[in-house]
């Protein structure tokens, strides 16, 4: 396992070198990279909206056919480019939904207004044969229609229903001022066909008027003084320059093939994004430092080699994210921290095996060889079970959770590469150069070298306590339920920051009451100048929740800045809720199938039941402490599913090994021995993973902090269940050796029983 031919070693170093080269552009500014030769890599990971500031919208098309949605994407992209957002992201999603992401935007309401307007422009002849009021009170002439103006109050017009021109006849539109320098106008350039149609219309209607209609509203109705036979046309109306500019954008980009509505809005200011970005960097660096210090104290030189491999792991992860053009969010940092924990876990598994074999009389080289070989299957099993949960989250997740799942998925691949190849290569070269006579000693010991804990004597107590705890949580779920966040209940969450002084919570509450907004709550934040406004779903459609955001901006924009806005309509909240439930079920099912194929049905059932236990207990924490249950909570649960399986599989793998070795031994004795043999790894890995999440809790935002807290509690619960629940379940399921004792197997004797129960 430690021998590497020259070409294999060279290939591994080549991969590392390429990873470094591809990751290097992230250390330079965009201007610096643009000045480098074209043959050098220049791709970087970009900052996602929560670290750079910007807005994310989910827009629903009223028609869901692929052709209509594709056309809608084209029109929305064109409108954003007309507004100056060249790098905006517009992507088609499922069920006629469209994702729009715009970085650095400050006027989200303007963005929503321009993107959601249909933009259907038509030119109609005004019918003067009947007054609009008579037409409204009676029946309009055949072929006519009454349309109201853009004015306040609106004015009715009786128009010939069939348009003389449409937006297809418009080549360009620009906002400008009239010759008086005050009146806003829109200069329109017509196509040749449009020019001919306009000439025909005006020639036969001299002395009458024609109306310009945008989305069923008359914006202009000028009187025709003479025939208009020109490429350009100037429109005036009761609108200011900003409205004229917005209309010009819509006219240039064309009309939408179907009406659209905004289902979800998530906005964060650039200043708050910059704060989050700084916190993300600090959290990642602090996590790496704490983990590195722990590994060096625990494993000496081997810990140093593990940290070198971890650095390469992070470099390769960054390189892959750069190649695919992924955006880094606070969720990605959370995924990175989890990757650090998983990478360290793999090294702990190997090093604990090395020390164990060294205590059994192996030479240093033999112990190194055996440690890697015997830990290989456990490392693969543990990472693949985590991968199943990550892939499910990747497929069903959205927004920030999607970024977390992507980072974890790539991190598992880079962890397996660095652990199974690069770490081995480093140790191989260290052994060859230094020729060590002993495995490096630990300066920090959390668990004694030899433990003799009779875990199975407590099996009925621990199983009883866990069953009772799960029953209590289920009863609380039925009678109390989760404190669902905006993601699952719909509604709005707005973080207000006072422009001057502190936020007046009482005044905000009173003004919300005056707006007749139901289920509104005002919550103080850590900063006295900020307040969090939570508003439940209005439950009368997606537009109602979007209207709430408009009311809040109109009411508080003068005294407060909107640092963060999240508005989720009932359609999206239902989709997210269903996706969350489905993600948990599919993760458990996929892991169960994998463990059953790799182990035996008793082990598969034991692993899944122990994991369900962890999920229930973790859910109980959310219920008891009233923590908000949102998409991050689902991500935490799925992560703990993978982590819990990771823990359990390490012990089950040792049980399987001991079952083959001591086929005539009592199962409780084998389980006790297996737990004691892996106890050091279980405690060390749990501690270092817990340690890595401390900076994430301290420096992360509200969502990330709750996520880190949930993971930290989940790590403790998972460690408990893998020791006190997973093992006893195998006894209840009647697990036995696959075959009869073979020649050469150890006989079961008092000495062997003592060895199984006491050996570390």
C-alpha cells in the first residue's frame, strides 16, 4: 500500500500541480488576470448573492410549455441587459418557473416591475362615434373596446379593438425630455412595416386621436394633426422620466409571450454581503487552524502530513469550483467546513488503525501498510453514505442549500483522492526518508489507549431512554409542531436598519398594525439599529405576499434601509416543504439500500433505525427551543443523516471484521470489543468536527449559526447513537456469523472472551 512506482508518484504530483495552477487565479484581481497571457487559466469562483449582495427571484410563467418559457427567458434576459445587468443569470427551472439572479441591484421593486410587466404594446384608432361613458354604461359598438388610461384617476377611451400596430413594429425606444427640458417623452423607431401602418392610420384619422396601449392601459392618446410618414415617433403622456425609461426598456426588449408573476424574492444589500464574506473567510480559516492544531497535537508528524493533504484537498476543491464556474456562498463555506471534518475523519481512521496494529506488534512500516489497507473499505463506505445524502440535497435543494450540497459532493471526491493517494504518498516518502523507529506519539489524548467499558450491559437502559425520548418528541410534534420559517410557511422576512439612531421596535409594530398586515412580528437583532420583521403568509395567493413587500418599502424606506428581504409565496413554500420531506425519505432509502448491499440486512436496519433516532432527537431540539425550521434545517438533518451513518458504519465494519475472526464468540462480547476498539476514532472525529463548526457558529449569519448549532448537537447525538443504540439493535435483530467456524479460527475461551471485551 505504501509503495509507489515513479510514474504513479509523478501522476499524483501532476494532479496536485494542476489543481494549484487552476486554483491560483482566485488569489488575483480580475484586472490582473486580464493582463496575463491567454494560455494561462483565468477562471475564478465568484461570490454568490449572500456574499456580494443582490437579488434572487423565482418567476412563474402562466404558460408552462417549453417554447413559451424559453421565449420568456429570452425577453427577461434582454430586459436585464437593457437595464445594464450584463452578468445577470436567467435560467429555466421546473414547472414553468424561471430563476433570476442579479448582483449589486439596489432597487428590487424596479427590477420586479420591469420583469413582471407583460410589455404588450398596441396602437389603436380612437372611436369618436360614442362617448366612453355611454359605452361603459351601455354596450360598445361592435369591434370596439373600452380601455382605461395610465392616469390617476384613470380615464376611459373607446378604441377600435383591432390594433393598427403592435410591438413587433417597434425597432427601438429611448426615454428623453421634450424641447421644454421638463416633459418626459419616449422616442420610438418604427420598422418599415410599422412606418407604413402608421402612415395609413394617421392619413385616414386626421383630426381624431389614436391611442398607445401598454398592458391594457392607455399611456398616450395624441390628436392627429397630419399624416405621419416617418421612422420615428415621439410619445408623451402622464408619466415622469423614470416611468418613461422603464417603458422604453420594455418596448426595446419586446413583450412576454405569457404573463408572469413573482413567487419568491430574496435580496441582500452589498454592505451586508461584504460583512458575510468577511465572516465566511474568518470562519473557514479559524476552522482550518483549530483542526490543524488538534491533528498535530494528536498525531505529531502524521498530523502535519494530514494537514498538508487537507490543504491540497481544499486547493483541489477550489480548482474544481473554479472550472465549473460555481459561486461561493456562506452555504459553500459550511460545505467546506464539513469537508474538512470528513477529511480529518478519514485520517483519524487510518492513524488509529496504525496505532492499533503497532500495539499488536507490527513494525512501523507494517503498521502503516495495514492501517491504510484495513481502513480503506470503512473510509469508502462512510464517504459514500454521506454522498448519498449530499446528492439528494443537490437534486432537490435550491438556492443556498444547493451550493452547500454541491460543495460537499465535490469535497467527498477530493477527500477520497487526497486520503487514498496523496496522503499515502506523503507517508510513503516520510517513511523512506526518515526511517522512523516508532509511530509519532500524541501530545493530546482524549481517550485512554485501552478502554474496558461494558457498553452492552447498558443496552436495555439506553434503548429504553431513546425510545422514551423519541416518543416525547413525536408527541410534541403532533401537539406543538415546528416553528416553520418563511421557506415552509410562506410570507416575508425583512431586516430593517435605521438610517439614523436605533431602530424603534414599538413604532415599527404600530405602523405595521396601521397597514393592516396580519401575523406581523418585530424581533430585535444583535445590533440596536436593526430589527427583523416577520410576516406570515397572507394565504390568498402569491401576489398578496409580494404586495406586502411593496407596502413595507413604501412605509419604511425613508427611515430604514432594507438590508435583507425574503418573500416566499405559498406556491414556492409548498414546493420547498414537499422537496424537504422527499429529500429526507430518499436519503434514508438510498442509504438503507447501499448498506444492505454492502453489509447484511440486520446491519442495514440497525444503521437506518439509529439514524432515524438521530433525526427525531434533532427535530426535538427545534421544537423544544422554538428554533426556526427552514431549508437550512433540512440541510442540517440530511448532513447528520450522512454523519450518523458514517459513525455507525465505522463500528459496524469493525463488528463485521470481528464476527469473521471470532465466529464462536457471543455477539454482545463482539459488539463491546468493536465499540471499544473504535472508541478513540469516534470521540476524536466527533470532537474535531464539532471544533470545526465553532467558528461557523461564531462568525456565521443567523441561518448559518442555527445550521452550525444543529450540526453540533447532531454530532453529539450521532456519536451517542452509534455507541449506545446501533450495537444493541444488532442483538435485538439476532445477528449471527455468516458461516460456521473455519479451521484456524480462535476457539472461544475465557481468555478470548476477556480479549474481546477488554482489548482496545
